[in-house]
């Protein structure tokens, strides 16, 4: 396992991190299975575990807490807040009112007195940067969080938050958690240059592109992954975007075969090769999934292999741009672009 410095914090984290989104009802994972995944990940050298309050409505945090009991100090523990946690209009977002309340809920579910990294799950256009950063700074001073970061923020919002922290003399975001894979490279155009400029650690999610790069999706085969059952439209190969992804996957599979690598090794080796990326979050549901992904822990792709990937999916290109999670609100809500 490789270890890298998380931004400018001095904290050393593994180049592969364990994402716990599949713990609980989302991944149909029991506590025993979640604990076995944590045990195997830690044994392999992973030291960063990432979860969120909304994963299985808090069940993921509870499972992580039970799995790490007695070895908290060996783990860099990260969670997130901001997504809806109920029907109430104030049970979401990044206001001081909600973040203070929900952090206490997360600490209770995790069974710890602090988290190492607290992340704002999505940019909240209803809340000012000063409001959010002020609350996070106070929570940091109270010892409940060591650092805080953003997740899936557009590049301009990452910049705005850095400026707001400087202007108001507040602590700043030290990490960003964007989606990044061979098939979704748009963050290379804007987000990654910004994180490098400001010295942010980068924890990328969906490096296997929701299973497209797992080796399970190939031309001529029925798509039977768990993700395809939840979101069939994203795997309908009759649509232009998905046909483009499938064409790229077939070409990438040939490159991987010729290099003696699995698709998973190629995919994870690609994202961790970028100098701006600190860790790739893997989200296994089973031990078999985990072991297949751990095989990429020491994968280093040579320049000619990275060039071959660039020839298949051009740098800065999103093959499914409509699936981006950082789209400005005015592009989604017509009322925001009408006078």
C-alpha cells in the first residue's frame, strides 16, 4: 500500500480508501460483513474510512462505528453531512443549525468523540460560505472535528470558499471529494487544477464508474450488476452516451489485457496516477470485491499506458456529462435562469 500526505495537513493516508456507502441497506450488507470488510481493508494497509450520515439513513455510520471499536486511533475517519436526513426543510444543507446538530448525531452513530475529516456532501446554494465555514471552524475548535472538506463542489465554489475563509479569518476546506474515473475526466479541466493551486487533498469517488470499469460490463453480455438494478437508465446500451462508454470499455479492456492487468487495476491505477489525487475511494460490497480492488494497491501505470488511455478517452472529457453531480443550480431549475 502506498501512503500520501492529505493536502497540507501532514496526515498520511493510504492511496486506496475504504468507502462505506454499501454498508447497510444500500448494499444489503450485514454488520458481520461490514466488519469483515473493515478487518481485511485495515490488514491490507488501508487507513482511511469514509462514510456519510445519509448512507442507508445512518446505518452505515453505525456499522463503521461497531467495526472500528477498539482501534479508533489507527484510522483516519471521515464522514459527510448536508444531504437530506428527513422530510423537514432544515434536516439538510450546510447551515450552522444543521451542521452542529448533525455532527452530534454522526458522532453518536459512530461511537466516537471526534472525526478526522468532516465533509460538506454537496454545495448548498441557500447557505453562505461564511455561515458554513464559521460553524465548521467552531466545531474544529471544540475538538469534534480535526479537519473539514468539501465534496463534489464545482471548481468556482472551491475557489469562493477559499477566498471566504481568508476574508473572514476562518479555517478552510483542506480536501475535496469529486467523482473521477477514466470515463468521467471533466474534473481535469477545472477542479483538479484548483485543488493543486490551493493545496487540497483529493479523495476521488466512483473510480470504477459505477461498475463500468469493473470488468463485469462488456459487449455482448447482459448487465447484471447491483448498480444497474438500481439505476437501469445508466446502463441502457441503446443510448448514445452508454454506447460510447461501452465502446471505450472494450478498447480499455484490450489495453489492460496487453499490459497483464485487470480492468480494476487499470482503472484505479489511472486515477491514483494523477498528481492531484491523494486517494481513490473503493466501495466493495463483498470480500471478493475488496480483494479484487486491493490488487491495484501497488499498481503504477507507465507513461505509455497512460498515453494509450488518453487516446481512448481524451483528457478532460466526460463520456456521460449528464450524470455530473456538480451542475450549477440554474442549469437544473429553469426559474433560476428566468427574469
